[in-house]
C-alpha cells in the first residue's frame, strides 16, 4: 500500500494556493561506492530534472519550481556513477517498473523543500536520515514508520497534524477503497473512515480544492 501511495503522489501531487517555491536539498553520502552524480527528477506539467556532481560525498540541489497550482511537489532523488542519464531513461524505468518508488533501494521519494539528508550508501537511499531542515519529509517518515518504530495510522497522523498537506495527500487515495472494502476493514487499515478523517482536517484543507475533491470522491464511491 505504501508503494501505491508513492506512485500516486509522484505522478499527481495535490495542491492548494502557492505558485512557486524555492528549495535547497543538501545531502551527505558516507559511502558513495563509485557514485559521482546526484539526480533529482519531478514529474509535472513542466518536468524538473537536475544533475549535480558529488563533491567529497556531498551534493546540493538549489532551485525554484512551479507548483502548478499545487500545495506539494514530489520528486525522486538517486545517485549514480553515470553522468549521462536522461529524463527518458527515468520515465522508462518507472513505466516498466524496473524502478518502483518506495520499493527500489536506490530511489528516494521526497517532497521538494529545504531539507538536509544523511545517506549511508548510494544503494540504501530509503534508509537515509533527515537532520535539521525538512519538516514535511519528516512527517512522511513518521507516517510511514521507520525500522522498528510504530507506524502511525493515517487517522492518527491527521489528528496529530490536522493542517499538514501530507495527511491531505495520503487521504486522497483512500475514498476509492469504499468501493472494494467494508467500512470496518477501512477503519482497521487507516484508523477511521474517509468521512471522519476528512472532518479531522483543518478548515483550510477541508475547504481547499483537494478537500472538496476528496469529499466528491467519497460521495461517488459510496454510491457504487
């Protein structure tokens, strides 16, 4: 289910008000093991694609990106020895499921924001730690669980962070389960019903275009 969340978020992020953000993504790799470049790719109406060299095991992506009327923008980060990887190569690997966001160890799904990443090895991107900046990415890590840490159910997360767009983003994929699962099973998996979780969000998020879309999806799938 985590992989489904990641795929949905990578290919079609949710949105609200801001038009553009600036971000600095800094990373330190303890064991590069031959990697010479860091890549960043974000799918959108206008794709974002960046490549920077690893210098003494460190890299930095600094840019501004159009949110395309969205609140969050997601991307992929990976390291490689090659310096000639193109967008077409990335999209082919994703399309063929050679690379699975959230499942392939060399890939890290990330929200574009100011964030500091500590990476042990280039083939263990999913196990990186976030130090200092990176509030939204820390919330994603908390929601998904980490190692032996107890994983929060979505309802617990929304209760804890009612104004977080991360919870809104995850909630977007839940209403469709009304079509295939009984309510009790949905409550067992997510901690509550889609209707209850939507009500737990802040008024700002509930009244956003995304909140209204979730409400419409709930009504649609309930009728099926």
